[in-house]
C-alpha cells in the first residue's frame, strides 16, 4: 500500500495572502490556510517529495509532527518557479551527502545556474547535502524509491512543467495551462490531481474550474482532486462534484 500526502494545496502567495491580511477585505483569507503546492508519496518505508517551495520548512515540520517519518525523501521538481524550488536550501540543510534530484533538463539547468553550490560537495560533509541531477525527459519512466514515475511535459504559461503518473494509478498535474496534445497515458486513471487556481478567472499558466471540467470529461478518471487553489476558491468538501484537496489530506493507493 502506498500513500500520497498533500503538504500544500495553495498558490504561490499562500493563503492567507499577506496582501489580503493588510487590506482585511478577503473572507477566504480570513478563514482558510493553504501553503505552496507539494506532496509526499510514501511506499515501503521510502518517500518522494514533489516540489519544495517557499513554505517547505513549515510544511515538513507539520509532516514530521503527524507521521514521525524520519526517512528523508528523494526530491522531484515540476518546474523552476519559486513556489516549487524556494525551499531547496532548507531541504539540503536537513540532508547529508549526495541526494538525487529529478526534473527536466530545463529546470535542473535553471537551478544550477542560479545556485551552483547546490550541486557541489561541501568542504564540511556534515554541514548539508548536495545534489546529483537526474534528467526526466518527456514520457520517460523511472523507478524512484520503489514508485514508478512517468514524467510528461505540459504547458505552464511561457515554460514547460512536469506532470507525473505515479504507479499507473495517480495522475498528478499541479501546474499547467494546457494539456494538449493529450498523451494516451492520461486517460482512465484512478485519480486525477489537477491544478485549479480559480473558478472562472483566467490566470496565465493555470487552469480554472471550467477548464478542469472539460479535461475531466475528456480523461474520464475515477476521481478528480483539485489543488493549487487560490483565495478565489473557498474551502468546501467538494466543488461541482470534484474533491478539493487541503493541506494534510492523505489518500492511499495500491
């Protein structure tokens, strides 16, 4: 049995948004808490972490409080925006020695260009970890910590992000604006976890609820879970028949 835990389900700003806290005019930001989108997938005492954003320190402390799992996860990254990579320094500070990191060549090159020391063995080996890069190409399959991971390039505004098919069961698409042309592997999955930033507003790089409804009709998954939810989406258990993810939510799969 494997499990997927949502560390974060919100936008880059997080919820409550500081802008809304300052203005005091947002009902959702007064009542809801969502951190940067991220999940941990656990299987057979090993783990992978998908994305390590600005809120990683808080997210992982909460995770350790809930699950007492001290195995450091392997890191998989969808794209090089701050809400996906802003916590990498914190991640490496809790590691020692060489750690694998998996992403597209574009994302790994971006990270290395901006923070080359992440990929250099430190003089004091116990001070922090360092990365060994592993490129995930479009439609490439790789087993990571006993989990079959297939990567797919999807549009995310002006760049490509990675979506992942996990153990042929869960299709995880956290950051996208368009899935066309749709890979055949996207159809008829057990669970579709998908970006849904707003109800009907169009925001560059992301889907809204109307987009999700169209894709759900096309892909026909057994279950749809919405993530990446902004303060334009209130917290309810379901929306238009789709399950809404929340920070700390857990699902199991075989």
